């Protein structure tokens, strides 16, 4: 994986919440599906940029979470974007392996809650 | 806008945070861009399903926020998906008008924070 080149001024502008976290939407750069949403701390963002693959903050384990480190289903980062409020990230990735979800699904969003009725 | 048909059992499974909110990723069903991330309460989810367009919860104003009510840039909902943990939504929409962002951009994610160095 290649390290990323970051705009340091923008990194410094990020607005973390009171837990020191910021939500990150992960989208496939290949099929454009939204794969998952996870949380990033300043340290995990730094690791993501340095390693060129996603490293999140696990709220349940309270530790850095190198996505795919055990499964091999790593996410190779293509680009990280920030929103207008500087409080949410969008990470575009090449998803390796079988998918992003621990259930085995390609995307964590694989259940429909509501949809327009068929005509 | 058409109302949506919801899977009530899944709606009942949703895990709201300690503020009674759940994050919602909004994606264009047309060009597949991620447009924005906003927060939804149980009441705003109910309104979104009933109206067939996005209604969020404004954390700054502490009130329901019918997206595009003043600008006309409404988001017509096609489908709402829920993730494996039942704590995040993905809302696929037809974005009307000029875009999703109050800055005038199509997507709120329009600034690159980091990217792979050009070879």
C-alpha cells in the first residue's frame, strides 16, 4: 500500500467530537457502494495516511483497529475527503478480499428498512 | 413524493445513541456520490418514511429539519438501508435542485484531505 499525501492545514481543521472521534464513511472507489461507517481518532487518521489503508478506532475495544489485519480484507485508500463542517470524513478505497462486513457481506448496509412501493 | 413501505421489525431494532440519534449517510441513487451525513431521531425517521423525503434532526437548532424545505433542494427517498449493527442508516435519494450542500456544492464532501501521490 502506498502512503498518502495529506493537506496538513485541512487535517488541523478537523472537528473531533467530545470523545476525540470523527465518523468516517467508507465507499468503494470501484463499484461506488457505501461499505461501512466507522470512527477515527487523530492517531488512527495518522496511521491511515501513513499506511495507505484504513485504521479505525474501535469504541468497543478502545484501541486502534487495523481493518482487515486478521481477515486480509484490507481497504486500500485512494482518497480521503472532508465535508463542509469538517466533522465527517469520506474515505474512498479499493476493498480487498471478500468485503467490508464481518457478516461476510460486501457492504455492511445489506438490509432494506424501507423503500418506495413498486408501482 | 411517494411514502415508503417500511419493515417495522427492522425499524424497531434500530439502536439510537444516548441522545436518541442515529447517523444517516445520504447517497445519490443517480450518480452514486455520497452527498452528506446527518442525524436522524425516531420522529424524523417516521417523517422521512411518511413523506418520502429526508427529514433530519438538527443538533444545532434542536428541531426537525425538513431538508430542502426552503431551498427546494429536497431529497426524494428511494430506499433506506440499515447496517449490520443497526446503528447507522444509508439513505438512497434522488437529489433535486442544485445539490445537497449549503455551500452550493452537489456533495458536502468536496475537499480532498489526502490522496495517493500521482506516480
